[in-house]
């Protein structure tokens, strides 16, 4: 509006000099008002946030593809079933309780619940704020809910891949319901809801800890209580259980990389051109650094060119830059991603030594590198400090691990966590679903 006033004064000067300006009245009439500018910005910001929401949604297809590709063909339908139901349950439970727990408004910093949000979602949708007055004109109430719901479902999906091929479907779905509805949003409220971690100066831009580490802790507790797959660790040796499709896993990783542009880019919470562009660049370079780190580290540590480590290194780099993508430089993003790629290799090897069987490397990618990315933000990020980052990692880790343990342990002593050995050997597809993921027709 200030620029417009200067231009208008120029027209006024010309008119006072005797120069006829027949279009002046048209210019004045068509001048944008503050309200129209605010509405235009809201529309632009909201469109970007809806696109970002769709990109995060497509990450679920990426997770499904990665997990199906890295696991055995006899369990493909089971993997796809879980990854289809995860966003379904995630969105519903987030609507029932998660959103109101995560953004409770004024609360004690540890636990709160927004009756107002719950009432809007379930009883009075017309009361939702869809004006420029909501969220500084970045998006509407409904876009806010849906974008955050996609994040919630992502945290549960991380658990799915780690515990694959031997967990009961009923146990996994029950865990997902409770974890997404209660554990994830309460921890998230400590930062994103304006809780005690936010007051301490903890920084987690898009969820290296609040999403990835929270999901990673759930995955770690799950594989610990479940135990390894049959034949994974025998006679003091670790057996390689080949996945069903390397191409499918590769497609999944690229879908995740694509979705991450919405995951991080949408976390700007507006279509601010400078900030969104920077975040997309740091996100891309983090992934590149992770792939490079995973490649060279696996060559040294494993004495082979391991494509799986390149794929997981790429994902590790993405997780690593997620906490500080908006406050690090492109070079720092490359460095943080590269170190994440190194860490993911050693984390995978350590878990095998501890006989913790993670089918897809979810714990190493999301927990190990989520912790690293959060701490790295305190080291490199402009305006961030290391001690609040460390405190946030410890507080969120303790809560997530404790919550996951309670849920999994109760399920273990009630429903049971693990399928029968014969079901595991023959495959979960035929026993639980009655169909196979791949059918090969052979001529007589």
C-alpha cells in the first residue's frame, strides 16, 4: 500500500502541473484495498499449503512401495494393507482427538485439549475460520487440520516397515490407533502447540524429532518386543533376507523424496517465495548428501557397493535436514545430510549386532538420523542453541519410548503381537488375506 501511495502522489503532481489524466479516476477506483490484498495472499498461501498436503499424502504410497520392495513377496499384500489403513486410521483418529491435543490453545505446556477445535470438526463446521485472520493468513482452519493429519499418519507408517513380516495385523492397527490419537499429538504439542519445549527455545521446523524420532522410537520398541524374523540371526550370523523388488523400493524412495518437498516446504506455513525456495534447496541437498554418505560408507564398512544403503542414505539425509531446513545454509544441508548417510550405515550394522531386526532400516533412518538432525540444528542453525535441542531429544524420546512400550506390552499380553511360526514361514498374505501380491502364471 505504501508503494501505491507513492505512485498516486506522482499522478497528483502531474495533475497539478496541468497535465490531463483522464484515467486517474479509473486507477483510483481499481486500486487494491488492504482486504483484497489479504484475501489474495490467503488464497495463494492456501493453494500452496493444499499442494504441500497432497505431496505429504503421496508419501504414504512411497512408504508402501519401499516396504513392499524391501520385504519378501509372500508378505506384499499384508504390507500394502497396513500402509493403506495407516493414513485412513491416522486421519480419523487425528480428527477425533489428535488435532485438539496437539493444538490445545492456552494450556499448561504439557497437556491440553481444545474443545473449540473438536466442536468445529464434529458439530459446527460453519464456525471454522477460513479468513485471513487465521494463522496470519497462511491457510484456513481446514487446510491446517488436513496438513497436520498427514504428518500424524506418517509417524505411524514409520513403525509399519520395522515390524513387518511377523506382527499380527490386529496388533499393528490397534497400536496405530492409540499412538496417533494420543502419544504423537501430546508430544507434538510441547513444541508446535506452544508447550514447554517451545518456551525453552527447542527448534524442530518440520519434525526430525516430533515426527521421525517419535515414529522411530515406536519402531525400536516394536522390534525389541517382537523379536527377529525366523532365520534372521542363526548360529551367530546375520542372514540377508532378500526383498521382493528393488525397482519398487527405488520408486518408493523417489516418491518419498518428492513428498518431502511438501513435508518441509509446507512447513513454512505460507507460500513465502524466499523461504519456500530455500527450504526446497536445503531439502534436496540434504538428500544428495545422505546418498553420497551412504554410498561411500557402505563401500568402506561393508566392502561392497550397496544400493540399499544409498536409498536409505538418501532418506536419512532428508530426515537429517528436516529439523532445521529453514535456518541452515545449503552447504550445511549437504554436510548434515552427508553425516546422516554415514550414521545410517553404522546404525544398521549396530542393530544387527544387537539382533534387533528392522526389515527396512526404519529405526536407523528415522530415529538415529532424526536425533542427529535435531542436534545438528543446534550446532549449525541460525538462532538455535544446542542444549535446548538435546533437552528436546531426551524429553520426546523418553515420552515416545514409554508410550510405545506401554501400548505394545499391553497388546503382547492380551491380543499377542506375533503371528504363529507357520504363518510367518508361509507368508502373511495367504494366511491373513487369502491373496498374493504377485501371481505368476505358468503354461503347462
